[in-house]
């Protein structure tokens, strides 16, 4: 429970600071450009309220996404913007691509196969800007890498971790 509280607190604080500071920096610039008066007390109050609301909303959405996908043990590793996992398994790229196309969760993913690599782009959703997934095979190792398509992403709501787990589950179910 303490680890979960720490996870939620760190996530909330990061989001509060990120969104609150963004508003605190952007609003004076906008006010200056349109010729409006800059009131520091109002700016501070708006930044605190905006940061709090964004922090609450995104933290709740992230925790619900993780819970919906069966993740109850919360850890900071779920929020990494880039997730990498290496699995020991003997498959060809064609076999792996077929497995992904047959699974209900991954059949909509757009695949581009080049040599011993599959490049995947997932669709945008209310939880994510979409992800770039790179799966490469070298001998008996399958390397899975998932990262946000949005280059300036600071926090991932667990989607990249879920992508890795989804692919690992598909590989575990395969009998090759």
C-alpha cells in the first residue's frame, strides 16, 4: 500500500508541476501579446487550480487504464515513456507477424516488416497519441520496444508497458 501511495503521489506531483508551470509560463506571454493586464495573484491561483485539476484527471485516467489491464502492483516502471523487453523465443518474423494479426488486441496495428524487424504504429486514442513499437529478432531473442509517437512525451499513462505485456502474452500463448 505504501508503494502505491508513493507511486500515486509522485505521478500527481509530476503532473501538477508540469501542467501548472506550463500555464504559469504561457499565460503571461499570451496576456502580453493581446495587451491584457498581467495580475500575478490571479496567475498563481489559476496555475494552482489548473495544475490540480489536470493532475487529478490524468492520474485517475492512468490508474484506471492500468487497473483495466490487470495491473494492480503499481511501480514507476509503468510510466516510462520508452519500454524495452527482451524475450528468449525462437520465431521468425513471419510467424510473429501472423501471431500479432490473429490476436484481437493487436490485429488492428499497422505492421511494416523489413528484414528481421517489425515496425508497428498504433492508433491514437483518448489515452494516448499512439505508439511506435519496434520488434526485432536476433537469433533466439525477440526485442520489443514501445514508445510514444509524441516526441515530447514526459509521462506515459502505462500504455507502452501494456503494449509490451500484450506482446509477451501472445508469445507465451504460442506453442512454437
